[in-house]
C-alpha cells in the first residue's frame, strides 16, 4: 500500500513520469504521517499498528493461525488456533447454501472468509494463513498488507 511509486522510482529514477513523481510525493507524505502516528504512544484509531517481533515473542497469544483446504467438490475446511496451542479447533462444511465450489481459488477464499466471520479473534494482532492455493494467497496479499 502506497509503495508502487517508490518501486517505480527505484526502477526508473530520472525517467519517472511527472504523474508518478507527484504520486511519489503523495505516498511519501502518507508514509511520513503514518510513521509519525505509529511512533506516538497511546494514539487511538490507528488502522494498522506496528507490531514488533519482540512483542510477539512476549505475547504469542497475539498470533492466530488458520490452515484451510478447499481443493475439491466435496466442501471446504480449516483448523485454527493460537500459535502456541497444542490442540487446534476444526471446521468442515460441504458446499451448498451461500457457499458454492467454483475453483480451489474461490474455495480457499471462502474458507478464509468463513473463518474471519465466525472464528477470528479481533484481539489478535497477526493472522497467519496457510493455504496450498498460491493464487488465493496472491489475491489476499495483493499489495494491500502492511
């Protein structure tokens, strides 16, 4: 998010178009404001707070994991829990109702959607999603994650 102009600048340098130079200035200002907000302790309303590795090591319960699979016409399923759990919860569903199997790609996204709607703990700061569908992973990570 707000990094494409930087990538283009690194790639093209002086050949960067005026439109992208302007976008680079706007993105730089956005990042400066975001970093300033993140550096202020106790600020509320921050959309994506920075979570350090040290914080996560001290509080492994802040890491939530979900492993999904929807690679066939039978249905989808996933198991989830905190990273330090020894016994994960399991959910499985056959296709039907609001969920329809179209492809493994959409099936994996539907599994993640179901998990986030019904089982995700909003108190968790980091979600690790493990899937065997590379296209679904690219869809979720399409430049919108910090």
